[in-house]
C-alpha cells in the first residue's frame, strides 16, 4: 500500500516533461513522498515495536531487583556495610541494611554520603599507614580494625574494614577504593573479656578445670598442674574420677551428682590424689554451665588445696585444747569436760571429784637443773598420773607443775581419797626422764567434790586448789579434802596481807639477832638478823607466814631495804660500844636479787650508816641463787666488789650445780639444819655433813652449821672442822639489847651458852 501510494503520488505530481529542468522539483517531491511514507510506516509498525520492546525492559528491571535484593540480603546476613571512598573528592558513600522486623522482607537499605566518620586518635596513625601501603600496591587488600565514632555522638565503636582500589586514572593512580565494614564492638569486647578471663584463670592460685557433659577434662589452668602434678596433655580427655581417692564411697559421689543436677552447684571437701600418689584435701566449688550452643552441660570446677590449712586448723584446735608439753588437756578442755561430767552427774544423781595436784619443790628443780630438764620431768610426771588413774578419767595440766584429775561415777568421798593415795604411792618410785636419769618428786593433792562442795566447775577447781595448799601446809607429800574452814584460812591470809602493807608505817616490824659461835676462837663473832612482826590485830606473826606474803605482794623489796638499814644501824651501835669485829648477816630474797637494785642498795646503806663493808654479809638461799645463775652471778659480783661477804643458806636442800657454785663469788656456806637435826643418829646425815664441810673448805669457804641443838652435834661439827655454829645450843634469836648483853657475857671456852 505505501509503495503504491508513493508511486501514485509521484505520477500525479510529476507529468512527462524534460527531466533536468524539473530536477529540483522532482527532488522536493521525492522528499515529501518519503516523509509521507515514513509517517505512514511509523504509524503502521509502532504498536508492534512497542509490544516487542516491553519484555526486554521487564526482564532487565527484574534482574536488577533480584540483584539488589540479594545484595540487601547478603549485607543483612553478614552484618557487613558497603562503603565506597572517592580519593579525589574525599567523600565516603556508605550503604547498610536495617532490620525493621525479624522477617527478611522488612529489611531496609540506608545510604549515607559525606565525610569519613572520626577515627580514634590512637588508631588513626595505624589506619593511615595501612591505607598508604595498600594504595602503593604493596598489599592486595586494605584491612584494619580500629575505633570510629559512626554517629558523631562520642561513642566509639570497633570497626573491621576491608577494601581495595576499584578505579584508577589514566596514569594508573588510585582514585577510588571500595569495600565492606563490620561493627565488631560486641565480639571485640567478648574477646577482650575472654582474654582477661584466660589471664585470670592462668594467674589464679586455685586450680580451675572445665569438664564436658561426660565428666571428662576439657581444659585446666597452671594452678591445677601445680596442685595435682598433671599437665594439660596428661589430663585433658581423661575422666574426672582419675583423681579420686579411696576415702569416699560411691554414695558420696551420687549425692554430689544429684545436687549438681538439681541446683546446678555443689561445694564441699574432697580427698584427691596427686600424680605422685600423695593424698590432698581439696575444697571444690562446681557449677554447671551450658556450652556455647546452649544444648549440653559443662562443669566448671575450682579446687583449693586446703591440706595445710586443715592441718593448721587442727594444730590450732589442738593448741586451744591441749598442753603442748605433756599432750594432756589444758584448762579450756578441762573446763568443758568437767562441765559435761557435772551435767551427767546431776542427771544420774552421781558424784564428781576434782583432784588438784602440785609437785613439791618443783621450782627448785626447775631453777637448779634448768627448764629443759624440768620439762622432761613434767612429761614423766604427767604420764605417771595418767597411768595411775587410767584412761577413763581426764588428766589435765593447768600450768607449770599443776595437774588436775576429774573422776566420774564415784560412790563416795573415799573413792577419790583412794585415787589420791594411789597417786602419792605411785610417785614414791623415781621418775625416769632420760637415759639412766631419775628424779624423786612428791605430789601434794587437794580434793573437792560435786555436789558436796560446789555446783560449778570454777568453784570445784578453786576449792581443790585451796585443799592442795592445805596439803602443802601439812608438810607436803599428802592429800587434803576441801572444807569450809580452809576458806576461812584463806580469808585470814588475805587480811594478813592487807595488814602487812601497813606494818612498816606502824613500826610493827623489828629485827631479832641470833649469835654465831666461831669454833676455833670459841667466841661470838657474828649475828644473823631475823625479821619479826608484832601485829596489834594478830599478835606475833610467824616469819613463815608473813615473809612468803611479802614476797608474793612485792612488799619484800621495801621490807628488805628496811631490814638491811636497820641491821647496819644496830651493828654501828655495837661497834661504838667496843665490838668492832662483830659482823651481821642479813637475808636477801629472790625478789631483791632479781628485781631490785641490790648493789646500789647495799652501797647506799653502807655509805649512810658508815659500816665497814667487811662487817656485812648477805645470805641467799640455794634456790634463789640458782634461779638465774648467770644474771645473779653478775649481781653478786657487783656486791662482792663493794667488799661485803656473801653466804649461801640452806645448802644441800636444793639442786645447785657445783660448777656454778665454784664460779659464784661466795665467802660462806651454811649447812641446812635438816642435816644437823639427826647428825648423831643418822650415818647418811653424818656423811653428807662431813662432805659439805670438806667441800666448802676446799673451795676456801667459811662453813657455818645451822640448827645446832645439842652438845653432841656441836662436838661432831667441831671435830670435823666446821668453822661456825648457830642454833639454840648457842642461843635463840634475841632483841638487840639482849643480844648485846649475851655477847658481852659469853664466857669463852665454856662450850655452853650463857644465861640470858
């Protein structure tokens, strides 16, 4: 149709005529015809072309949509962000997904174009260095982990960025770099916390182990190796029971597992076995935790070796309840057991007895032989008491040489007395405290009874203690049962001590003087000053009563200083009356020697009274000197340098060392009256006395015998070379006036005392 139309249009418009003159018109008509044809053709084919083009565009659009959707899903699933950085304009294009809901269809894509978010100043240098290295072509990828303030709100987030150059200019210079980035703040913090946890686990003193659901070791820390001896390679994969000891039965572990499953936690003490076979006691804390998937259980155990701690606790418990020297119960455990015994006796209407035992003169043994020997004797004494009363009764050591026995299920007081007598009989045999070493020791025992004497432990102990002191007062080596009259005596003693404190101020104290006879010259050459107390309330109080009180209360220091000064003043008067060669002996107590300034006191007294030092003699008992031989020797040497004489009193009754005796600056040795009393009737006393005289003279000491009562004793001592005698055969203790008259009227050579 169009062709025909074109032909028709041509025939009508251009009739037959010469061609060249009409050529422009022909060309113009042709162009018009072509335009008409083109318009007609376009109108004819346009609907068909449009129908053919639509499927291609739809496919292209669908492909782009699918690609965008997949990119969106990929970014959402990986958690990555896409970024594109223009190196020339220094602009950053970012694209990321945002989850509107849990459905993938609700994911949106957001983009941002602008400046690079701030990089943390501490990370920026390293980021720039890594970027520079990549842009220079030295690394195939740009990779960095650094902190960025993504939202410009001052909150730093850790970012892991990866990218590469994606466009270069004509000179191959990078002009564009693109890649992905991920916010790794959460994983970074978790990793950091994990590293901290690992370091804490490594540095813990407690052993830490992780076990899987099959109770097999997964990992351990170094402390676990240190405590158990097993390394990680040796323990990982092994069952937990490889460390179990045989001290727990299956029921124990069944209860542990049941509690773990029920509460998710178990703690307790378990005996474990080290690699070397040693058993250790461990405090274990076990917690159940889920694994990373939350499907199975893991067990985290924390083990602490408490073997030494338990041993220390047991030692402390032992120290709190037992005496370390004798292994007997101490006062604390005694009180507890005595309380239980009283409760049982009250319920069963029974009786309980308390025996308070004190070793006689043990202080002398301790002071003379030393504390080490004294301790061995105490251990032997403790064993002797326990063996005598039997293991069914409690034997305790209170302190020093004091022991206590608790007797239960008694029928009468006689049962307790019988046990006390058995103890006394048992001590008649010497105590063995070393190889071929023996020592005879006697006990004094006090007895108190429940319910007769007291209802509570403290009162029973106090009453037994009171009875023991009464036994000592009765001469030792015996027992006494408590009675209320004993408390009266104690109260009297307390009142007496109070009165003694006022005795000096009231001028109630005085000195009596007992003459000493020199056998070679047969004349009185000295006197011993003896303390006397005449109390308005109590009358004349025996020195055996108030001198121990003075020592206990510390008054002996003041009384001793007064006695020394008073004796020197009296001697000065006697010298003034013509007895210039007369000497005076003054007794010194342990407190004066050990606590007082004895050399200074003597020097001051001599200076104040004007007495020649050679006319003063200090007397000290054997036990006083031997209490601390080294220190006391220094004090005595200082006194001796003043020019005075020093005498050791009651020699032979203590346990002094002859080696120390030789080293002490002594001038006089006084034989105790215990050996003199039976001198002419006991061959042993004769032998001991003669030996002491010979020994003293061999040491260049003046030997004085005390307690001479008869002429036969006097004759024996004179015949064996004793230097001086003292006692009632010569004269009793006299007042200063009586003594002066006695000395003046004594008839030399008579051999008997003059009439007073």
